[in-house]
C-alpha cells in the first residue's frame, strides 16, 4: 500500500494539458530514454536552461516579480526563505549571462 502523500519525498503534483500529437511524441521520447515518466519529466524540466527573452511583456512581468520580492523582504513577510533564495539565485545566474 502506498505511503501517505505528505510522507513522500516528492509530494507535489504538477499537471498540464497536451494534444494527442504532443502526447505521442512525449511517450515516444520516454520509451527511447528508458526511464520512468516522472524521472523523464523532472530531468526535462529541471535540466532546461532558463533564458529571459527581451520584450515589453516579459520584462514588465520580471520587474513585477522582483518588486514583490523586494516588498516582502522590506516587510519581513517571507514565509519560505528557501524558495525566495532559490528564485534569487536563478535571477542572479540569468543576469550574469
């Protein structure tokens, strides 16, 4: 019998929709990789290089996220310091490129 969700190491779920064609392609890639679906998705997502593409919408969105982080830090209203630290590290890496 499986353990309870909160007792699992990976207890968060991410869901998204695919067309029939996209699902066939993903399933084929998983078979070729020879690994479990979950491991394939994790390695695909976490192994991707994040790039900031110039453009008004994206730069405005990035500015809003940075502003919210700044406001939370000023208020001391930070529930998850680990998550904030990860976000800031990712942003610093993007800026260095």
